[in-house]
C-alpha cells in the first residue's frame, strides 16, 4: 500500500504537470480547451476521492470527519458549477453561480470545525477573540475599499447581484480563515490545517483576480491554477490529517 509521503509526492507531480500545461498551451485551441476541461474535472475529483477515504477513516461523527465532509461537499458543489458553466458556453451569468456561491458557507462550516479541533477552548479566550475581531474588521474594510456593493448600471441586474454575492462569499472565508491561521500557529494538531488555510487563501486570491477581470476571463486561463492548487492542497491536507492522527494515536498507546 502506498505510504503517505508518496501520495503527497504524486499530488506535487500532478500540480507541476498542470502548471506546465497552462504555461505551454499544447496543441491548437480546441485541443487545449478539451485538455484543460479534463484537468478541471480530474483536479476536483482527486480531493473528493481522498476526502471520502478520510471520512471513512475518521467517521462522520468526529470533528475531523465533519470538517472533511463539508470541504468535500464544497468541492462537489464547485465541480457541478464548473460543469454547468462549461456547458453554458462560459456565460457570465448562469445556474453555475448558485453552486459556486453554495460552496462558501460549506467551507466556512468546515473551518469552524477545524478551529474547534485545534483550539477547543477558543470561546473562553476573550482577549484573543477581541484582537482577531479587530484585525478582521480592518481586513474587511480593506477588502471593501477594492470591492463595494455599488450598483453598476452598465451591467445586468443579475450581474450586479452576483458581484455583491461573491463579495459576501469572500468575507465568509476571510474572517474564519484568519481565526484558523491564528490557531494553526499555536495549536497542537495544526499541520493539516496549515494546508487548508493556504488553500483558502489561494481561493481568495483567485476570486479577487477574477472579480477584477471577470469580463475577460475564459476557461483555461492561468488564473485557474490558483483554484486547482487549492484543490490539491485540500487533498494533501486530508492525507496529512490521517497521518498526524495516526502518529498521535501510536504515541498514546506507548
């Protein structure tokens, strides 16, 4: 059976391969579009499969199992959105947006479970919560300085609503991820959540760049790499989570 280190190496090699594909643009336009469409699907399936294995390992009743479940559900939701968006011909507004937006609260729930795993006593740490809350307010204010809820009369009603919706969705990720990063730096079971925090930040960066250039974005854009690497980091996190838990369990038995 393949050990955890080899699994991580395989994920890293796959990441290098898809980066090379997006840089080199092999074949003609049609071949490249088909290739990147396949990459889109495969890259999402990888963490879904690893996540299902991890859920079976931990059990759905555990905090680890619940956190992984909600991340897997998020990725499934975004995969469905990608398929719908591709079939719609890269439409700016489509049913895909429903599934894209649905993924954000699922991820937020997963992060909350992660914080509970790393720091079960966080609710009693009032000074820490206050400090993180103030930093969150500053970050949200900075975010709103770039993306506001202002109404643009030059685009459709649905486009305006969706732009505002993605701003709210990103905030759902910014604040809990900040709390997660804080706990990752001091928690006792933090290594897999370091991967997840990095994935969340990559998703956020990708969203920000997309929001700036959404009118010119098309499938196969190098921007996709931010979301693809995030998917792979989630998959790597699940592997590390199983590995770290095994180490702790083995140490307790001695």
